């Protein structure tokens, strides 16, 4: 719940920032000289990119959470079996072992979104965020029966 509150607060702050930047861009365009119009257009690009990025990430998180809820309903969520040190950090050897099992599961069933979801969790536990995101994107695409990019 704390993560959701943080996410929504951050998103709200970003939207306010985009509005402020957008109004400044419009003010520059209204000034009317070639220089201010050019800068105004350049400034307006930033909120457009930011809004797209925020929308894409919100959509990704929403879909990943839907998959997690569905998998939980089936009783297929991965169990946290990772060994931790005294500070609660995951031990590398433990993460590697779980990751190897998840990787083998995914290789055995490459068209199963559930195995890709569990692999994404293993990547996240191993602190490999780019691969975790790619694996989750693949799980989402397989779940939605969309073409999967290789």
C-alpha cells in the first residue's frame, strides 16, 4: 500500500510539473519572436514525453499487478524461498539458485505467461531490473495473446 501511495504522489507531482512547464512553453510561443517560438516548442516536447512515459509505466504496473492477482488466485505465485543475511538482503547464491530453476522452467514452457512472470520475479530478486522488466513485458504479451518480440 505504501508503494502505491508513493507512486501516486510522485505521479501527481509530475503532472503538476508538466502543467507548469507546458504553460511556460505556451507563454514563450505567445511572445511571438522566432527565438521564443522555437524555445516554446522545444519546452512543450518535455511534458509530452513525460506524460507518455508516465502513462506507459502506469499501464505496465497495472497489467503486472493484474497478472499477479490472477496468479495468486491460481495459487501459482512464487514462494519467497530466498536466504537473507542479518540485514534482510538476499544472499547472491540463493538468488542464483532460484533464478536457475525459474530459467529452466521458462525454457521448458516458453509460451506460458506464468513461467515468464515467475522469471521476472527471479530477475528482480537478483537485482537485474532490465531483464525483469523484459520478462514481465513478455508475460503480459503472452497473457494478452499478442505477438511476442524476441
